[in-house]
């Protein structure tokens, strides 16, 4: 009886030790982290919010001020032996990094269509995430142009402000595309969404309107849309180019 009781206490001690170690690992990873992803010469701030559930599992969401994106969900979030991993389905890739000895940095890379090194630094409680530079020279490394920045303040709507919808025929599959145009104090901005693929809106790095043609470049997608605005302002007849190829895309204004 005594031997059995001792064995049970030893087993409980081992379980408690394992729980303490798990909790310590969570404490190392849990919190807000900020890094910069450099894509095609442009910098995008990425903020990772890592939380832990009572059962020891981790979860994480991502924000990016330059992409006007918040709460991007992830899956497969793990932290073990100093290694942090999360799957980012919205960008079709996985981030893997190593926690520094002092617990202040996670150094690694996002592997998707391209490998992008990203080092995250732990943010102090209450710290404000870095945001896009406004009013002039650059926005996260992107030169200011006649296009605009995501941080510009609203202005009187232009005659093409609003959401425009079209479809792409991709290998016999219909892909819906939405482009939202907004006039701001810095000029026109645009965001693109493919609702069949993701609820995320991605911001254009540059937007121009010249001689009746609207052009929006989306650096993070390595894509560009260029189309002729109809005289009645009801359609924009153009093409979207990506990866060396292009496809016709006719956008119709949504009511």
C-alpha cells in the first residue's frame, strides 16, 4: 500500500513537472512580436500576437499596417525546444524561427512562393506598433508616387470611388476579384480581394490614373492591374499581370 502510494505521488510529480515546463515554454512565446518583411524592395511591418490556451496549445494572429490587414489567422502554432512555427494559409506558407537566448527575438524565415527572412522582436506591453510613414517621402520603403499611402486621411470621393468586381478564368475555374478604390488626401488608394481564396484585403503599393487609365500595383502579390475607365464610369476594361503572364479582367462598379 505504501509502495503504491509513493508510486502515485512520483507519477503526479512527473506530470506537474511537465506542466511547469510547458507553462514556461508558453511564457517564452506568448506576447506581441514585431518584424519587417522585405518584398521586392518594399518593407512591410508584421505584428504577431501569440496567445496560449489552458490546455497548453498556442494560437497566433497577424497584423500588417501597410497591407491594412488585421487578425490574419494562422494554424499549427507550436513552440518547442526554442523553435517557433506557424502556418499562414492566407499567404500559402510557413514561418519557422528560433528564439534567442534572452527571449527577446525570434529569428527565422517565411517559406512560401519565396523565402523571406523575418526577425521578430518582442514588443513591450502597451507599445504602439510601427506604422506607415505619412505625408511624403516613403511608406515602409515604398517611394511616394501619384498613388498614395494606406495611412492617408480620407478626402472627397472621386468619381471612381467604390468597389469594383470582376472574374478571372483560371484553368477553367472562375475566380472572383474585388478592387476597392478610395480617394484620400494623398491621392487614390486601392485594395484587392479574392473572396474565393481569402477574406483578406491587400493594399496597392502605387495607384495612378492618367488619360482615363487606372493602374494599381500590388507589390506583395507581384501583380499589377491596368484598365481603361469607361466614359459612363460603369466599367474598367483591363488586364491583370502576374508572374510574367496576363489575363483580361473587366471590372464592374458595385452598387
